[in-house]
C-alpha cells in the first residue's frame, strides 16, 4: 500500500521539477525575440507606403530593443552585439540622410542598411538560440 502512494508522489515531484527547469530561460532569450520582431517589422515596411517617419519610429523601437539585448547579453555575445550595433548605427545614418534628402541613392542606402541589420540580427539570434 505504501509503495502505491509513493510512486505517484515521486512522479509528481519529478514532473514539477522538470516544468520549473523549462521556464528558467536567461533574459537574453526574450530580449532577442523582441529585437528580431522589431527588425522583421522594419524589413516589412514599404517606404513609398509608410514614409520615412514610420521607418524612424521603427528604428527607435529597434534602438530600445537592441539596448535591452546589450544589457542582457553576456561577454559571450559581446562581439556579435557590437557588430549589430555598428549595423544599426549605419542604418540610422542612412535614415537621417534619406529624411534630409529623399532620392534614389539615400533610399537605396536605407534598403541596404536594413538588409545588413537583418542579417546581423539573424546571426546573433542563431548564436543566442544555443543558450535559449
């Protein structure tokens, strides 16, 4: 009789312990998810439909998300975060130039900056995924 009660109790203790382990992800996991979502939204914006103002707004959101990723990242990801920050800085400069002088060249630079940032964030996300 004692054995039949002990087994369900042990099983419940193990299951509770395993559920708890699965939810203990490092903060970098959620901040990286937020950054990926923001960058994907930027990638989907159409300058002719949304204008530079909408791009500026999304760039501001990315700035906040990237700051959180930097805060949450460990030394393990510092080189990758530095690369993404440089990509973001170049994009910001391109957006400012396009705002001041909208033409084919400045809009092309924005598109190129978005593509570079997307690639950098995807690479960082792949590296962080091993932690999450």
